[in-house]
C-alpha cells in the first residue's frame, strides 16, 4: 500500500491537533488534581463522609481497596495526599513533555521536513523522559503506596519496587530511532548539498 504525501500531511495535521488536546487536557487535569489536594491539605476543602461518595485505592489496576469512612480524616490521609502530589506531578510532566515533542515532530512532517535536526533532539527528549520516568514514576508510586498502606493500616500487604520495563524498553527503542533520525538528517543535508 502506497501512501501519498497529501494523506501523510493530512494525518499528521490530525494527529498534531490530537496531541495538542492531550497536552492541554493533561496540564489542566494535573493542575486541577494538585490544586484539589492542596485545598484539602490546607483545610479549605473537606472530604465528605456521605454514603454516595467512596474513596478507593487502586494499585496499578491490580488491587482495589475501598477506604473505610472512618479513615476520611485529614491526619490519616495527609501522608497519602503528600505523596500523591509529586506522583501526579511527575506523570503530568512526563506526559505533557512527550505530547508536546510528538506534536512538534508532526509539525515538521506537515512542513515536509521530518528529518530536521530538531526532531533528533525531540526524540532524545522523549527517550530521556521515558527512561527516567520508568524509574522515577515507579519510585513515586512506591512511596505513595507505602504511605497509603501505613496510613490506612492495611495489614498483611507487602509493597515492593520494580522499574517499569515496558517504559524503559520503549525509551531505549526511541533512543535508537533518534539515532536513525540523526543519520537521516545527515543524509538529507548531503542530498540538499548536491542539488
């Protein structure tokens, strides 16, 4: 199947718009969540103890723990909230960085220069974000879960740390792709110089 350049440009434009939406949704959601946590911490907002509202702790989609209403007190939840803020901030920072870099790469595709030197840097930034995120985000999640287990007095649950190998592998593959783009950029310069 052969793709025409017009279809590639059109698809890149659509994907670029989607990346813009993802970027802003990530930023706004992250700021909203962090703001709510800060409001709870300073006492400007309280967690209601109504029957209709429940708090659940979901750990990587594997374990779901429904928090008892007696635990809705700020002194109990304070350590969890204090660990939740940097965890959310790290995830938002990494996701927003990746969305912005992919958006900028797609912009160069629309402009017919995908092998621009800036794209090599952008791919390195994405790879660096994923590789560091594979460690830092899991450390933040580990600290969050440890705080939750201790604060909510969840007995017989052992928490362990592991690097996110999927994210690490993806980062390494994008690092290799950045090298390919660097070579493509070199070839593009050579080709342009001969014309």
